C-alpha cells in the first residue's frame, strides 16, 4: 500500500535522524566546522541565517563529483532537476516550484547567480562547474535581496577567488568509461602584498556517446568542452578591494535524443504502451520495440555548440559609516543545437535552435550597523536581449518547413533594503522589501515556409498562402510592464550560540512574458501574467553533542498565485502547447538536513524533503473545445518525497597517507512531468547510488576511483507527447566510472 508524502515522514524519520547529513571531516576531527555563507549578501555563519540554506563547499563538490546543475538533486533535498532533451535544457525545481517551459526567452523560477550575476535566460542553465569555492541553495522566495525571478529560491555559484596569502594551485586528470577524459587546474599567484591572480580551466573530451543511432550506425553524445577563467584581486589596504573576472567557454559537443513512443494504436488497445510498444505507432506506422533506452532510429546527428564569454567586476570599500559593494556583470552567449523531436527516422518534427543572449547588470549595495540594527540597502539595474532563430522541418507529416523567431529585450530596475532589528540579545526582527519596475518587449512568431506547394499544416489551422510561399501562422509585436513589491518579515530567536529558531513570511514575484515555441495562432503568443508566491515558514537549526551533530529542519506552506505553466490550445485540427497561468496552487512541505560525526574520521549525512502540492482548476484544450481541469492535480516535477544519504570514513595508513571511502544514495518519489497529470507523462520512483575511494598524501597527491549510478538505473527525467502521433522519453545518464589523479601545490 502506498503511503502519502506527509505520512511517510514517520516511516523515514527514525532512520533519518540517525544517519542524517553530509560532511568530509579530516582524521581527528569530531567537531563540525562552522560554515560561512553569503546568502543574505553579507558573510554570516550558516546557523545565524533564519532561512533554509544548503551549502556545498569545494571539498563536497569535488568528492561527490558535482559537475553541473543536474547533480544538485542528489545533494540537496526537495530539489528536482530534469532535462527537456538529453544533455540540454536543464530545469531546476525547488520545493515543487520550477519552470515548466522550454523557451529561451523565459527565466527560471530558481534564480541562478554566478558570482552574484543573475543569468537572464533559460538557455544559460547548461554549463559545467569548475574551480568553485562553494554552491549555496536558498529555498523559498528570495525576492527582497535577489529580486528577479527567484520565487522558488536562488542558487549562488561562487568561484574560488584569488588570494594574497601566497602561491598555490592544483592539477587533476580523470579517465572514465565512454572514452572520457577530463583535466582541470588552477594556479593562485600572489604578485605582491596587494595584488593576486588566479587562473583556472577545465577540458572535457568524451569520444563515445551514451546513445546509439541504428540509422546513422554511430553513437551520439560525444563531448568536447573547453572552459577558462582569469581573475585579478587588488587590495591596497584593508578598506578597499577590487576583483575582476573574465571567463570563456567553447563547447563543440553532441547531445542525446529521447526514446520514441507512438500514440496511435493499431489494435484499439491504449497507447502509449511502454511494456508492449509494438501496437503503438506514429502516422507512418513506425514504432520502436527495442528495450535499450539509449538506442533508436534517429536520423540526424545532434550537434550542440556554445560560445560564451563574460566579465564580472566587484568593488568593496569601507566608507566608515557603511560598507560599499558594487557588482557589474556582462555576458555574451551564443548557442545552437539540433532537436529530433519526433525521435524517429522520419522528418516529422526536427528543429535547429539558435540562441543569442546578451546581458548587462549593475548592483550597488551599502550595508552597516546603527545601534542595534544591521541594515543593507541597494539599487539594481539590468538589461538583456534574447534572440532565437529556429528553422524546423515537418516535411514527412505536414509537407512543409517552418521558421520560429523571437527578439526579446528586457529592462529591469529595482530598489531594495533589509534591516535586522535586535530587540533583545536573543530575539531579532527581520524586515525587508524590494520594488521592481520591469519592461519587456517581444517580436516573434512562426512562419510556414511552404516550399513544396501544399502545406498540410496551414490547411489544418485554416491559413494558407496560395501555392508555394510563406504563411505567417503566428506573429506578435507587443510588450509587458510589471511593477511589483517583494518583501520579507521574520523573527529569529537564539536561545544559545548553537541554536536558532525562526519564523518568516516572504513574498516573491516572477515576471510575465511570452512563449517561444512553434505556434499556429497568435493567440498562443499572448503574454502570460506574473506569478506570485507567499511563503509561511518556521524552522530551527542546532549544533548538538559538542557540535558533533548538526540538525536543521523547516516546515513551509506556499500560497501560489497565477502559476505559470504549460497547457494546450486547439487551432483548427492541431493541438499545441501554450504557456499560461493557473489561478491558484498550494505547496506544503518539510526540509530536514543534518550532519553527524559520531567517531574520529566518520561522517554521516542525510537530507529529507517532503512535499504535498495541489493545483487549482484551469482551462486546457479538449477534443471538442476548451475544458476545465478540476483542482487537485499535483505540480509538475514535485516528488512527494526525496532523500539524500551519504557516509564517508577516513583513516591513516602508512606514514602520511590517508585513505577514504565514501558512498551516497538518492531517492526520488514518483512524479508527474506536466500540469495535466497524464498518467504516461510521469516518472516512477527510483534510487541512485554513488561511491568513491581515495588515497591521499600530506604532500598533495591523491588518487581516487569512483562510480556514479552504480546500479545503472535508468529513470525517466522528462517525457513529452508532441500531439502528432508520437512522443519521447528522456533518461538519466547510465553508470559511469573512472579514476582521478590530483596534485595540489601550496
């Protein structure tokens, strides 16, 4: 018998409280090191932050091989990550709140910040981590201090910074199955008492892909990635510092393709049928009956190209009455890739997507203390332009080609402030607010190029140009403006130095915008409205038993208004995706995280996430017109239960050598992938297991063997029904394993 998400807490809590958490202590360490985070735009001990924050330091990132955003789900509870297509379009969901779209013109509901610079486009979410200081995952709306589109939370990715303390660095090389080789290195150069540089880079080459095309008689998914970063720190005295960063990325790889399924039945039995797919075909009578989830009859290679450079500058100055922080960011990003959306040998739905993103942002903050008040105020400005150009072919099903274009420009301005009022030595009142003024202009649509004469697509929607020629199926030249307030109010109570109890109410807002996909009516391009989320939350943090146990827990209830999600609209005989709003939704849940160091050299860690999500009623397309979906559906990508476990043991061996073994496990409950909660557009529950063993010396050498997805479990990361007789399922990466050699220099 299945146990509901909230009810399962009792079943798991006994085990969880005994094994809870994450850590990598050195031999002889039995006290948890204090983590310092910048979740509230200033340095604080993690235990002093009255919010749910998960932090992964550089060592945790390295030993768990957290190499890109998709790996965060295995490390942080109540975090789900899916890829719309294998190897690209990663969507991060926190506490059941996430983007249910694939438009490059859209923004994630989880604000992603790289060295405090917000990534303006969903297209920028796919990248590799290297030479990081830490990753912070802030849960719940972060609109006050972070602003733009952080209703679900925010993720801070912080690069390792230059240091004035001396020369240091590292070099690491890995060899793995699938003919994969990785190399990464960094050098910190102290050029004097006031000047330091840090140079770092990473190279990835994978000669064999995970996927195999029978049609092309070759594998797909090869990788060739180069990443580089150069930083400079100038600190002439204790009152002033300036840091500059320049980064480049060159990616000349391939992505994967989803596993085909047909939705047209040859014998009246329901389709799709994943157990017996022979009777489920597309409009050409094609089906794929092979069981191998990484094999298919894909007819095109799947190139993936990224060229990116960016620069960030930060100035910190002590002005006496306050501390100044100014962060300037610029990103120039270009990406192109091929999408085989029909997942078969025919050209029913294949697209070449080209994205170009250019953005600039500037934030200036002042912070200080006045009596018993700690305060921060700031101003923010950003500009970004997102352009997409996506030719597609639907020749074998609609006898035509199409062209999808978009040109979107966004300007955002904000003023914000937060104050911590120390009412007593133990009790602090937190208040904050942010005012945002945003303008967004959009020009774009879909053209039926109709190069072959009769286009069945334009006939289906009732809009055809006579003879060969172009038909503008959809077009919009419009803009939206949004002025909104985000705010936060809370109480922090500290009965002791190692204990915090907190309660908060916070509001976050995600701006409205325009859908950027194939559309056969301008109606589907009508702007969607902003969404608002109000979080009511209580929690506690404690360091217990001489700081050998760290325990954190929070309970939250979300009031979610105008949730942005994908539904369907009918245009003639064609039903296509439309991005719109659902009036109401609610999310209830729990977060529990802990770290325990029971004996010398041993760390046990776990995180538990519990969710109960409900959508309100909403309209979607039905066979005879619009229908009302009754309230009660679950939010997409919101598993009732997630669980992360990790154990690590270190011990001294011969002389100055240290051995370590580490194992991790991740569980995710079954989950729907879209708002309609269609049974076959879902994923079953699954477990993943990872392991690592290493031998390191005091002189800086380390050799490690590792494996990810030890059980070679294939679970459904995403599933899409194209609505024209076929769909595809995306699966996670198969088992990978390898050896890594590292040398550190101090």
